[in-house]
C-alpha cells in the first residue's frame, strides 16, 4: 500500500456498521435486470464482481421502492423492484453476492421519477414544475438539439405523499429482512424526493413546502417510519444534491441546512451529488467538483455525520480530500464499470495499473437511448454472467463432443465433469 493512500484504507463506522475502507461502489442502474424488475443472472454477476473489487461497501442502485415508482417510470429497463414481497427471495440472493465476499451491501430506495417520469394521471412531483434540460447540459452525454422540455407533472396530494412514505418504509423493512445492511434514500437528480428539497421545484403551501423544515418533511417522515420498523441501529443514508447548478437554483448552504435536519432525524450519512437532470453534465466531470466548488466544505460546517462524495476518479485526489477532512467516503461509479479491480490494485500499490474511465460517457449515452449499457474500455462489463460461466460452457461442450464422438479419454471426461461441477 502506498502510504499516500493509507487514509483511504482506514475503517469507518456508520451507525453500528464498520466499513473496512473508504471506497463505496455507488448506486448505478447498470446491472441489466429482468424485464419484470427482478434481478437477472447478469445482475447477480455484476454485484458479485463488484463485491470482490475491494470496496468497503456496495450500494445497489437502479431500484424503485414503490409500485407507483415502477409503474410511472419513463423506462424500467434498468431497474429492479424493492416493493414486492414475492421478490424477497431474489433480493436475499442479491444481498448474498456481497456477504459471500464479506462486504456489506445497502439498497438505494428511489421513490419514483417525479418530473422525469412518464406523463399520465399519476405523473406527480412536489409541484407542477416542468423539467427542462438545456442543450448545453446534455452535450457531455448526448447532444439533443434544443435540449429536452417535458410537460409539467401535477402536484402530489398529501394522501399520495403519505402513502409513498409508508410504502418506502415497508420496502426498507423488506430489504432489511432480505439481508441488506442498510438503505439510502435517493433524493438525487430531479427525481421525486429531490423535487421537495429545492424551493425552485417545491412551490407547495402545505406542510411539505415553504420553510426548510417543511421541505425536509417528506424525508424526515420516511426516516421516522423506517426507524419505527427497523430500529435505531440500522444505517440510513440520504443521497442528495449539493447544489442545483441552474439559474435561480438552490445552493449548498440551503441544501446543507436540510442535511442538518436529516442528521437530527437520525440519518447516518449524507451522499452528495452535483446538479439534477437540468445540470446532468455537472456530475460527469470526475474531478472532485463538489470540493473544488467548496460545497463539501459547507456541508462539513453544518453536519457531523459522514459525507460520501461522488466524482473523484483520482486516488491521490481522493486521499487528499479525506485527509483534509472534506469528506469521509469516496463513491466510485463509472471507475468500477471500467475496472472492477480499481480498489484492489490501489491496495496493492499498483495504482498505475488501474484502467481509467475516459469520461466520454458511452455508458450514460446508451442508458439515455435505452440500449444495453456497455463500456468500450471493459468488454466484459454487461456480460459478466456469461464470462463467469464460460469455463463451464467450454467444459460442457468438450464433454458433449467426447460423448458424441465416443472418444474414450477418461482424463478429458474427468476434467470436463470437474469444471462442470457434476
Ligand atoms: C450507468 C449509470 C447509472 C447510474 N444509475 C444511478 C442510480 O440508479 N442511482 C444513483 O443514485 N446514481 C446513479 N448513477 C450515478 C453514479 O452513482 C455516480 O454518482 C456518478 O456516476 C458519478 O460518479 P463517478 O464519477 O464515480 O462515475 C449512475 C451512473 C451511471 C454511470
Ligand atoms: S463508457 Fe466511458 S465513461 Fe462510461 S465507464 Fe466506460 S470509460 Fe467511463
């Protein structure tokens, strides 16, 4: 281990759970689930591979925790469902991929798409504010002439909000029972929960809008409801924006004030992201922009629970940020799609061998247009189940060939049946 990186390999405790190091596999809808929202063989292989990556924690992303979230999604292709009891065995199998490798695993609870979702009678967000993504913000991923302008959702009723809070808490209980070690509330991008936090997108005049306390209410209600079901010692995080990065948008001090309320409501860590869908380019830089802009530092002044940072691809930079106390955990998203051995290599002092993400965003481009997610720098990503099974397939072909041709080679047959596992 290079001494400069030693800070990144110090344990840290979240609630009662100790993580062995500061690296976290970030939530990513990049695990190719089945069309009904169950994990697929590829999903299991994706998480198994990342659980062996040397990270201290794995977070399952691309996961809706309410029926409304699933049914109102603009594209369910990349997402699993946490809202169904009959999927519990699949979720337990998912948790097992990490536990087999002695790594804890959390589930991101995404309530639903909000203003990003599918227009229809249940197209709801905090308020009727339409999502507009300027052409310039999309350039880093996919140039769309004129940008994207969606129709306005309708404001959710108080009954609808209360029902979604309850359902989210039930999903937290479900994933806990399935063996997950913690949950993270997804209030990132421009999704449903995020729409409540910003005074630009939350224009409500009831108890869910207006003051900082009111805009924090939906998350605090959910946290209380989750705590009532899972107890005080279960880790709960909140993933939220550090800054909206749009004109007239909400900035770090106000988001940090919300985070302070979340901490008081027993949230165990805050995971920071940059910008919503309107500023989607902000999250793609990978050069620690949340620290460069001073947003992480503002949060540190407001809260004392651990802060997780995204977008820090360089290990030297990550170590200096943690050493300086600007953040406590480093989330790796795209870097682990490219090189699932990133953290192992770093621990072995082989940082030069890490295959780096080019930030060209082929992965996100493919996600935007609905194609299977791939990474040109890692041809096995997205096909990990097949790759893991390849030796077995080859052995089974050899055994079949030998049988058909009546080749009498006990050594060959023995070898093949050993690999096939018969
Ligand atoms: C293909 C892909 C899918 C993603 N899906 C999610 C998701 O479901 N939930 C989420 O909170 N973030 C999601 N993200 C964002 C990542 O967690 C991460 O914050 C982002 O990629 C920036 O970190 P990085 O620079 O390390 O990649 C996704 C990112 C990618 C590349
Ligand atoms: S496709 Fe490009 S941006 Fe995405 S993970 Fe691979 S190298 Fe990084």
